[in-house]
């Protein structure tokens, strides 16, 4: 098995923005990483799918509730980076 490559908070932000943009069909350039994720209009099913994709990409099981506890792209990315890069 390959050693997982570390992911920076910036890498994670880009990944999350891409997934939100795809799910909602909005340009990533229009996303404010300090905006509450709920205001983008994601429903709970979208959040679960984004979290599953993120977990696979990061190589770490992540709980979808992290987006409610860390409710901006910046905050959630920093949190995810801290746990996957231990």
C-alpha cells in the first residue's frame, strides 16, 4: 500500500470548492471560503456525498457533521488538514 500524500488546507479548500461547485452548478470563483457552508444551499445528501468523496480523496474517514461544526470552507479545511496530516 502506498503511503498517503499529505494534503494542505489549500488543497482541501480547492477540493471542497470543486465538489460544491459541481453539486450546485456554481463557479468556484464565486465562493467565499469564509461564508457559512449552509448558505451555499447544500442539502444533507449533498453534504454526505461530498464528505464521502473527500474521505476517499484524503484517505481518512470523515464524519459529515464536520461541516456543521466547522461551517466554512476555511474552517473545515483547516480541521481536516489537522487530522489527516498527523
